[in-house]
C-alpha cells in the first residue's frame, strides 16, 4: 500500500505531465512531499522547476482532481527564518 506521501508524490508527477507536455523546456527536479502526521489536513510538495529556454514561462495555476485546494508558494529565507510566500504565478 502507498504511504500518503508516496501517493501524493505520484499524483504530483501525474499532474505535471500536462505541464511538461506544453512546455518541453521546463523540467521538474528534486520533487518531494514530506510525510505529514496522519491527522494533518495540509501537506506540501517541494520541487525545483528549471527553464532551459531563453524565453520566460509563467505558471499561472496548478490543479488536481484529488485535492480540493492547491496553492503555490515560494520558499525563501527572510532574516534567517524560512518563509512560504504565496504566489499568484511562478
């Protein structure tokens, strides 16, 4: 049986298939979802998205039929503290 983290990681990669099909020069690397406590209502997926093109690309939405709500955040250290800063686009 899949652990919750493995299942979500699999769903994340499946969700990215259409994203990569539309922009072949965007590559997802080091994607992972830390396993949360069994009672957790919120999980996070982390990844690096690299653009090998000379053209800028914008990710304006993420979605999955398996989750009611998905948000995009930028992980950034501010004054020595890790922050998750909400993003309208990447």
